[in-house]
């Protein structure tokens, strides 16, 4: 008994230092962020999305729904077990990657993690599983296509295949053969094409089970880029001004600099726009969608104040290219690190983020914090001058006006 | 290294702390509620003033909300901007919300930074430099917020339908005209009349004892310690009567259905038990049996002091007819079918493991503390305690409560209204 306990102690301590360790090709990648927060979260990130649907729009969604719904007791059992555990489970299909997310109390939710991994990677998928998943898959398309960045991807990316992505519909879904789903699952839903993110109170056996997954290859795609500068109008029920600034992130230093600059940008926009009484809560976020990282600025403005706000925004973006006083940058560094700590402490918020951190291989939170401390006012200014430049901008006006115009066109076309 | 190993292990093996919640009335009349979570890495503060848009003066709708914004401009000794910087540097968050019944100020911060930030925040809230605040520009900020918030807050929609005859609380954000009528003098008068100790509850959740929280309050609060004789008269707000039965439809860009009942004589503990079971039945009816992708919930809520049991189903798809039928079946089923032993075990297990802690606990306590009530009475914390399910009493309550005259139904979708 004593020997087992001692062995477990050593293993536990080694696991603590094994954050964000990366496996060989063909193995699953595992990222662990432990926190004593009473929660457990798992995000299974698969490098497959609607981009890979080809001639079968909706096949990725149908594949994931079929896999999750297969196994003992099917989908109803999984949902009931998740409910009883106080957890939540969702499947989100993106442009080039998809996520199966599970989170809930640390006391009960880890018990669902291995069964879900089993369903995803070891299920003996049958035609009946696919047929049972069709209706469910259809009802979930509405959720996937609501991502603003997905809409942008369809408009502003230089890859025609990405621009042609579309959701499945009832007739196209019915036409997808079960065999095609099985082939899709075999090709894309495999450990080698997967990153498993474990956060919160992670039992060692769950981590061990994830690390033991092997097989399959990582999806390799040509890199897509946002075309800049460009301007778009998107129909929506709200008025929003959105700016996207593509960034390249290849190391902890790149990521730290981008995070600090983004925090400083949000602080500046808040100070200037709220000071002028023209915006409620300006947002600047660093997002990584797999195919591209961006700084996204989102402004909720009254239609009547857009004209007044635009020159103020332009001034803030330009002024970001000049070095700020040290204490201002330090506050932004603190915010970037605090945001990271908050995300780690709250498994839920980390899982709901876009998983930016897992896109940078070999990255541990400590390395990122150290890189953040090395950010200087000059490095922020240099980064901002390039990144926030007009020629590196995608500007999107999300507007009711366009929504009404589209509705009008629709009505006319039917008359 | 040999010394560090057991410490590391302890951090792995320990489980996240559960809070012990206690409350007391301080000498100046302030209620202090403390949830001590030993070893918590995060601290949360909620400062509740039981006054909100429902008490806005005639023709000045939006005053309570505008006041909440102006408080963040800072106190005489501490500009709001400097406070925000220290919050950002610490990786903390501050916010505030104004409902019809209450105004709640919020701080969540890493434990290390929490005491200093909490102290600075309390100084600002209890001694704001309202005379120096930029009223004109803040009206613009509030206008933008009102534009976005009023079309998106489901609970606000429900509140405004249930209490739409209460003129002063009709629009918590106000209108451009009503906000123009708000002056610095009326803001200061409102603050002096309502931001008083016996009308407030300070909630602290985190690695802090009750004594430490009390000392923090004593060091930081600048609210007048003595209640003026006429304060009780000022704080007497009109009794709000809900418009039930309510069967209404609202057009908005989301799809959601509220179904519930007004429980004028309802026992909050029993209501909490019924809500637990209803949560499961809604999930079972709509998600499991109905196969619909949606968020379902059931809660006992107080709106303007009145108790309601409300079920809500929010969806991304337009299946509103099926949703309404499914919700009706879930409610009716509570009165018709007794819970099985398996159901009881499932519901009890879920409730046990999802008991809130940290920020969530602070939020729950703030909701309880926001309930309008006579001065110098403490928050009823019993609604936060685990409830043992009694199958017979739940069925009996459902039979008694779910009557047509008390029904609340509100359906929200782009095709309604």
C-alpha cells in the first residue's frame, strides 16, 4: 500500500510538470492546465471542419454526432449521464476544426471523459448510428453558422474552397451515405489529428488515458489568409463595427506580445470612446481559428454615433504605434496574465475560449508569463504599428440595414 | 526539492473548497454575508443596495442605472480610471448591474489582490464624487447600453411584461428624454436617500473570515453610520402587483419561452425543491425525448419582491410550438406523476454536485440579498441550503400552485408580437 502510494505521488508530481507536453506524430496531443477550482473540463479539438466536407456538406457534423451518439445506450444515455453528473456537453463544428466540449463539477464529470474518448475514437460505427444522428445533426447547423469569423472566412479569405463552405440541408443530409460517414470518421477523427485539452481538477488516470491514444495522421492543408485591406457589410439583427487584424503567432514571445497589445488596445478604446460617450463596452480580443489568428475589435455603437466614433477609433489605432508610458504597458501585461490566470482557474472560461494557446506548440503557461514580462513599450508600439495598420485591416459593418435589404430582395425574388 | 514534493502533492490531492456562509447585521445596519472558502484562489465581492429602476423618480426613468455608471467615475480621493488600472493590472474584474429591485456592484479578483482592491472599491462606492462626474458623456454610454441590453435580456423582458403598469420601472435604462431630465442634484439626492447602510448587504466570498471581512468594511466604508429618521419613509417603495395571468408574445432576435407561476404564498424552500425537479423534467421532455437542441432551466426567482417559479427554454431553432407543448407537459407532469426513485436520485445527485462556489456563490447570494424587505432584517439564506426532496409534498405543491389564474407565459421569437 505504501509503495503504491509513493509511486502515485511521484507520478502526480511528474504530471504537474508535464503541462503542454507534445507527443510524437500519430499520437494525440495533450494539454493540461490544472487548477484547484472544483471543475473539470475536457475539449477534444479535431482538425476537421466544414472545409473538409467536400461534396457532402454537413458530413463533419453528421460524423461527430454519429460517433458521440454511438455506444452503449446511445445518445440518450450519454445525455442523461451528463445531466446527472451536473455537466454539459456540446459539439461545435468550425471551419477547419471542431470541438467536443465537456465540463462540469470535478467530483463527477471526469467519469464521462473516457467514455466520450471511447465513443469518438473506438466506436464501432454502424449505419444505424448514422441514421439515428441525422435529425440531430440537422437541428444543430444553426448554431455552427453563427460564428462571425466563419462568416468572415466565407467572404475575406483567399482560399476558394473556404469561401465555398456551406451547411448541410435536409436533402443533402439524407443523401450522405453511411459508408461515407465511416470513411470520414476513419480519416479525420483519429488521435493523430486531435488535441485533448484537460483543465481544472484533472485526475491522473484521465490524463493517462488521453495520452495513451494513438493512430491516424494530422490533417495538412494549404494555409488560408485573410485578404487585406477589405471592407464588408454583414446583415444581422444588431449594429456592430468589427475590425480584424491578422497576426502571425509562432512562439510564446509572439503570443505574449499580441496579448499585451490587445489588452492595451481595449483599455485605450474604452478610455477614448467611453470618455466621448459614444460606446458602451468596446472589446478587443485575440482569436485563433486554426487557419488564422486575429486581433478582433468589436464596437457596439448607436447608429447615430458611428460617424463620431470612426475618427476616434482611427486615432486610437494610430496612437497604438507610439510607445505608451511604462505603467500603462505594465497594466496591460497584468491584465494579460490575469486573464490567463482567470481562464485557468475557471475551467469553463478556458474551454469556451477559442483555444488560442493550444495552437502554439510546446507552450506552457509559465513560458507565456515569462514572455509577457519581457514585453516593452517599444515592442508593443512596433507590433501595433504593423498589425493595426490600415492596409492590414478587415472592416466589417454588421448592420440591420443590410439585413432589411436582404429581406427585401428575398421578398421581391418570390413575388 | 524533497520539501516541495508534499506541497505540490497537497495541491493535487486537495479538493476545491466549499464555502461556509454566515450573515450578520453590523452596528451601522449594513448586512454582512460571508462565504469563507479556505485556500480559495479567487475572491468575490458583491455590494447590494436594495434600490433600482423601480424607484426611479417620476419622469426620470433610468436614474438608478445612470447613478450606477457614475459611481465608477471614482471618489474624491481616487479617480475611477486609476482604480480600473489597478483592477486590470491584477487581472481582476469589476462590474455592476441595476435591476428593478436592486443595484449590485461586483468585484472578482485573485486572492492576493482581493483585499486591497475590495477596499478601494468600497471607498469609491460609499463616497462617489458625483458632483465631478461627467454626466453628459455617461448619458451617451447608457444610451448605447440600453439599445443593446433592452433587446437581449430575456429576464428584463419578462419583468417589464409582468410589471408594465409600474410607470417608474417601465424602462430601467430610461429614454433619451427621461435621461436628459436627470440632474446632478437629483442623482445626489437619490444616492443620499437610498445608498444607506440598512438598505445594503455586503457579500464577500473567498479566503477571508467574517472578522476580516468586517474589518475590511470598517476600514473602507464612508457611508453615514447613522440612519436619518426619515430614511425609512424614503425607502418605502410601492407594492408591486404582477399582471397575472400573463400570456404574451414578444418579438426579439432570440427564440425562448418562459412558462411559470406566480406564488404569492409560496414557501421559497419548497419552491426551490420543485424547481430542482422541474429542471430535470424540462430537460427530459424537451432535450431527451423531444430531441431538441436547447438550453432549459427552472428557477425560483423574486421579481420586485414577488416569488415566481419559472421554467425557461431557449433555442437557436424555430420550434416554438413544440417547445411550448413540451414545457406544458413538464409542468403538468409534476402534478400528475410522482417522481420515481431513480429520478429522485438523479436530481439529488445533480443538485449536490452543482452547488455553487466562488463567483457563482457570490452571484446567488447577491440575488437573495436583492429581495426587497423591511429595514434591519437579514437575508433569508435558507434558500441557498440543500433541499431534501419530498415526493409527496412536491406533487401536492404542483397541484396547488399550477392554476390558470397565476400562469405566466411569455414567448419570444422573431415572428412574435
